[in-house]
């Protein structure tokens, strides 16, 4: 499977209230921009419930184990039987640029 996550600019952000769990409810308006990453997910031959991540293109700070793709996979695999997935991320959206390119 291949998806193309778009970047976006946040035109407005309002913190509505703080929730009991410590997070905040937000109201926001995003404007999509025609720039996207490419994310490929392929069932691999590794151990069930594990994944790998390869990143090319723009650099991504931090450890691969802290990447949002890996974290999302781990959360899903905690409750569901998932095959090993090889993720390939081609970064075009710069990280930490305010464009929603967090992976």
C-alpha cells in the first residue's frame, strides 16, 4: 500500500478547554499545500508484531523507534495481531517546519 500524506498550514488555532486527561480540545483550520511525503507499507517476512522503517529524502531528527509511524504500529499491534510490516518513507515535507510533516 502506498499513501501520500499532504502537508498543511495551520491558519487558525483555538484552545477550547483542558480535558481531565491533561490534553486540550482544539478548534483549528488547516489549508492543504501540494507537497507530500510518500509512505509505503509492505507485508514483510519478519516476526509478527514487528516493523521496520527506512527513511529517504529530507532528514528526520531522532531515533527511528520514536517515529510516529513506528509508534502507531506498536499501538495497533498491542491490541491486534499484525504481520511484520516494512515501512518506506520518502520525506519531502521538512520536519519541524510547521507544515504537519511530523513523521
